């Protein structure tokens, strides 16, 4: 969050199997990966593999 507002995430898929991820609050910074790694990450998110990062004590 920045300024109390949620930050959006943009994901774009290139024709060369490139996936680019950036936060709308930081348009000059981009993370780049390939489609296979992105798909694996998404499967992990859907399976709950990262839920512990948001667990509340």
C-alpha cells in the first residue's frame, strides 16, 4: 500500500514467452520471467503455498 491505497499489479504476456510484472505504484520497475515459471507460481498461489505470509497472529 502507498498513501493508504492499494497498489495494483499489472501482468503482461509477450509473444516471446516473456511475462512482465509491475506494481502500478512503481511503473519504472519490472520483474521479468518466462511463462513456465509464471504458471508454476500461479499454481502455488492457488494451492495456498504462500498463505502463511498473510496469516495473522
